[in-house]
């Protein structure tokens, strides 16, 4: 125990020891029944006489804070920690000036977690449409448990070493095969592993953008990317999305006007709108980015989850080399808690990303990379994809049917061809945030639209529904509750409907 | 399979399909024996006639690239992928201009991995002193396997969810208890989990430093921190370390002259020198930083691994609140592949770090946090610490004895009181890099000193030895080989010794 002893202080040393341990007990950092070091040991550690320690222990024992059991040692006695101790101590901290200066320079737009709000309402049977991921029940947790067990048996400590800086080679090889089977050819030397797609987007943005630069995004777009761009301090310019994806027709003018350093796009089943970019816009986008010398960051978070329509090539598949930076993840399809994503790109950028990843966090957990590699084969990925596509497609239908049957006709939405989300546009008279408060009371949660816009105000009449996380009957029940919530809002507004 | 079909292209569609699959097979992204989608399915996916797909498959089959097994499907035939295919394709990529402009702006100092060099020499029994971590054999891999199995059984999918943004609460509570037992009192609301201490240092530096700012470090210091600071684009000023740690006597002049925005220090068993900062310097450092309004980043990567001398308080324990940012890790003591570290700090900085972590990678693997929490108790941590201290202390002795017995007297070093490393200063006539090349041939590896200096040239006569990763007899054998390598270098230089 490294107790801070100040020999030049006028407080006697035994008192310093006594104070330190007392504060630990009262603040809860020394728990009840925790064993304290023997006085001889603590004296030796600190270079002070054991009698001094014994004197300190004696005072603590007299105050009832610790007790000695003959032959087994000295222990902290039953709980002395209280909230009041913590409160009073917290109030007494006077922070240094540099902490005051931290306040402003990262103007993130943070929203209250919708699921938290839903749970706070204590509805007996809450239904959440606000998840950003797939159905947890489809995640192969039992198989994965066996796999991770097997990997630790097979690889022992090697599984817990740092591993390669680009990521575990067999996993990168497997990713090349999976991408190949889905229609994107690449090579292992162009694939690097990241801690989820969020880290992928973050690393790329931090390499390609500096404060004052401009990034071009879709309107609306993924809130985690918007907050990332805000935190880097770049200007964010957005191009609207319609049911066929980004309005690439507006791109050239925007490129000319703003000269962005990066285009961020989610071409497949976009978050939050669910829109899928059509083929001619894809080609046009790749050609324009090339002409204007702007890198494209393609976020393909659920690209293979299609229920309807024809497959469009990924932008990366249209890239003649080194122009499109492709990012995807295993979080949505398999397991979010793995935090496992990857980047596909070529050229000097690849090396730069690997270097930047190394200074950021050295490596992503080697154990989890090995477990994922051991679990995911092309066959398993495709089987999982088939199961998910079949199940999620039915749920998509169920939600569309429920919306048709139960929601007012002046609520607009587009039937998604895949992915996880349906995007609703409410009439001007309804604020999504206001609706959420009532919906949570009714036992249904959704994601308010404002977090997906550069100017949050633009999304205040929109909301995002995840249609994959609930069964069809619960989807209908949730939409009925949403409908009732809408009636209630309108009723409050007009006095009648 | 999302094959990029261009309907406006003059190449017939069947030919486009054939080309795409052929390229995939030749480049290896479609593996031998991989099943191709049925022609009906692929036609439906792409919105083209199945006969078109069949024509493409027919051409591929005629070329021997795929084969059909009646009743079971179409498969890629045995390996067609060759290195030549890859080579020729690689050469043909012409990169966009923005890739050329990436070249310079992150002047990292990257060195060849010493272990790789050692392995390349194909010595029958290589001994590496270049590890940055503890002995892999002491890591509790079997217990950990059981624990992770148990956590997945207990928590199911919850263990694979994103989890809290500050980190898994019970793990943060356990860290408070462990720190308390080691002599640092804190509270759970001041602890956040990171992906190893590298991410902790990286997040802190990116919040507190911007390009053009100045950071103050020890000379020499941890190379991963130096490269991080280089990559952020800050000016790095260093203060020498002697056997009692940073020369805090020079600090005030340096603070006045350079007005740094951050002081980065490793007070305990410093990397690479092994030096431990004494108590009066610690107090002086904390007081000066407060006076000059500069945050201190305390990297306590092996603070509890003491074999000799008295325990000194962590700088954080001397902090009246919000001045010292404390960083530590479970990588060195338990398992590096977990990538699990943590930050202790108070004030607005804490919230800023959590936000910045979220935009960087959302969260650290919830599964591994739960497994670590389930494994690490105060008692287990202390038992592991006792075992490691006992074993590593003996190895430290063994290396010091071997150095005394076998190395030339003009090699200087200081006996470390703890940690992992001994730092050797070679005579001016020997370059560490030159020595490494010969030592690797002799079957012994070490870390060259230059990577630990802002100006790498200053470290060219230094080297770092890890004394904990080898058993005492192998330590002696390794030092004998090092001695022979030194003789050989001197012999080459002088023609005699």
C-alpha cells in the first residue's frame, strides 16, 4: 500500500497513516472486510517503524473502523461508507484553471438515451424501436461461447498477446473471402481490423480532416459520424437524401462551392432513412469524387441485408483503386459487444491508418479477433445472412402494414428495401421530442430525428423506427401505442382531433 | 452477390458477370471450393435473366475456373490464385492525387520490430529481452477461460451489448477497490475504462493538446507516447531522468521557457530506464504543475511491481483534485491481449474524455470488461502481485548478476527497484543498432534506445532489457550472448579488443 507520507509535514506520521486509511474507509475505496497489510509489511513498504503503523491501526480500531482477528490479520469493519461522505468530499474539490478552459471547444449534440427514457417510465411491457442494431436473439451467443473457449484452449497465451498491428491475419483473410462472396474483391493487405466501424470512421476522419476542413455528408445521416465531425472541428455540409439515396445531382455544385476534403456516405439502407442509392447515382458519385479529387468514405454497415429490389454494387467495387475507403462491421449482423469492424483501402492511406490506429490503442483485442475468425466462415456468414434476411424482411412487412393500418395518413415514409430502419416524417404540427415523452409513457420508444441533422432543428418532425428488434405482433402493438400517442399530442394541441 | 453490372457499358452483361467472377477467383477473394449462388438466385439479386448468368457460368466452367456438381450447386474449382496475379494487379493501380499528399504530415519514428529481426535470424534458441510486458507464463489463461465462459452463460447477449459509455460499472467499482488497496483513493464516477493505457494516453492528449502546443516529457520516455505526440503535431520538450526519476530541479525553468499544455510522466519504474521518482520530487512536481496551471498525465503502468526500496505515493494521491490524470492498465500485470486500461480524473475533463471515447470507438468490448470484472478481485489482484513481485524480483537479481559477471565494466546501468526494465548505456564506440544486428545472429534480442528519445540520435548508445520475460538461467545465457556480440562489434571496429 503506497500511502502518501510527508516527512516534512508537522502532522505526525502515525496520524498521516490513520487519516489516509480512514478517508479510504469513509469514501468507500477501502471496502468492508478488506484485509489491510500487516503492520510489519506496511512499515517495510513505507520505510517507517512498525510501531508507528500499529499506533495508527490502534486509533482506527478505537474508532471502530477496523478490527483485528488474532492469527488472521486486520480488516476494515462493516460498511462505513455513506453517500454523505462522498457528497461532502466532492463539494470540496477546487479545480485548476485549465479545467475551466475545457468547456467549449467540442460542441457535440448529445441527446438523452431513448431507451433510458422508456425504462424510466416503468411501463409494465415497454417496446423499444430505438435500437441501432439487429435482434439480440439472433446473435449466436452459445456458439460464440464455445468458440472463445476453444480459442483459449488452442492458442493459450498467444490469444492474449498484442497481435499484428493490421489485425489478426486469418481474420483479415476471412474478411476477404466474405467480401468476395458478397461481390467485393479485395486483398488481405488492404484490410485492417478496427474496434467497430465507429473507430474505422474515426481513424479515417482524423487522418483526412483537420480543423477548418469541410466534410460532405448526407442529410440526414448517422449521428455518431456527425458528432465525430463536430468534435474534430470541421465544417459539415449536407446533401439531401431521397428514396434513391443521396441526391448526387446536387453533388457537383456542392463540390465546387465547398471543396470538401471528404465525402461520407451510407449508400445501402441508409441510417436513418433506410434509403438505398441506385446504380446510376453510385457511378456518378464515384466519377465526380475522382474528378474533384475527393476521397469517399463508404459506410456499409448493413449492406448485405436486402429484402427487396436488386443488388447494387458497393462504391468500393466501382473504384479503380485507392479512391473509396470502405468500412463495415460485425456489430450489426453478429455481436455489437465485440467491437469489431474493418477498413478496406489501398495506397499510402492504408499505412497511415495502421500507424494512427497503433498510436490510438495499439491493437484491437487479439482474443476477440481470434474468436471471431474461428466463428465466422463464408458458409456461416451466408447462413446467418439468410436467416436474418428472412426474419427481418417479415418484420419490415409487419411494420409497414401496422403503419398503414394504424397511423394517420399524413405521416410520410418510404418502404425500405433492406437494413434496419424506417424513417417517419410527422406533420408539421407534431414535434418528435414531444411525441417521445408521451410515447414512452404509453410504453413505446423510438429515435428522435434531430440527432441525424447538422442543424438538429431540421429533424424535429422526424423519427426513426428500428423494425428488426421486435417480433411482428409486438411491432403492431408498438405502432398502435405510437398511434395513440400521436392522438394524445394532437388532442393536447387542438383540444380535439 | 452484389456484382457491379453496368447496363450502359458496351461489354455484354454475361461478360461482365464472367469477368467479375474470374477476377475474384484469380485474385483469391473467391476461394477454391466456395459455392457460387445458384443462377436463378444471382439473376434475381441483380435483376437480370438467369440465362445470362448461366452463359457466364458456362464460360467460367469451360475455362476450368468453376465446376458444377449436379444437385448440389456450382463451386470454384481448386486453387487458381497465384502470387503473380496479385503482383500484376497491384502494379496497375493508379492512385488519386489526394493519396500523394498524405505522405508527410505525421513524422512518426518507426523502428523495425526487434523480435521480428531476432526470428528472421533463425537461431535455434532465440532469447528475447525486447518484450514490453510481463512473463506470459504468469498470465492466468486457464482461469480466464473459465471466467469468460461463465460470463457468457450468466449474462448471455447482455455481455455482447454496447454497455455503458464510461465502462462496465462493476469493473469500475472493482478498480476503485484495487486502487484503494494499493494506496490511491478515488470514486467510481472518476474512473473510465479504455482500450489499454495507450488509448487512455491518446484520448487525454487529444483533448488537452492541439497542433502547435507543447508537451513536456521525460528523457528518455515511452516510445508509444512519443509517436502519439508526434502524430498530434505538438512540440515535445524533454527533461532528463536520473536514477531518482525526472530531474524536477529543471522543471520550473522549463515550464517558464516553454509553457507546456501537458506534462507526461512515468514516475514508477519508468519505461525505459526503470527509474523511480523519489518522494520529494513527486511533491515538487505536483506543486509546480499546480502553480503553472499545467495538467499532469501520470502513466502508472507497473506502479505496484516493487522489489526493493520504499513505496512512494502516486502523484494522483498527492493531487488536491482534478490536477493529475492517472492512467493504468491490466495489460502488463494480467493480459496484454485484453486491451483494458483505465483513467482516473475529476472535473469537466472526465466528461470530455467520455464523449471523445464515444466518438472514437463507442465503447470497449463489454464481454471482456465483464470477464475482467469477474476475474479480478482485490484478493486475486494482490495474490497475483505477490507472485509476480517474488518471481520478477529474482529475475531482476539474476540479470544484474549476469551483467556484473559477463558484460564489460564500461557499460553503465542502474539497479531498478521494480518494474520490467534495465537500461544499459554502452560506450561511445558501440552503436546499439549495430550491436542488435550481431546480437540477433547470436540469438539474443533487445530494444534499441533511440526510439525513446525525441531526437533518436541521443539514444544510439543505449538499450533496454526486459528482465521479467525470461527465467534466470536464460537471462544469464542471453547476457553471455550479448557479451559475445559486444566483443564481436569491438573486434570488427578495432581489429582487436
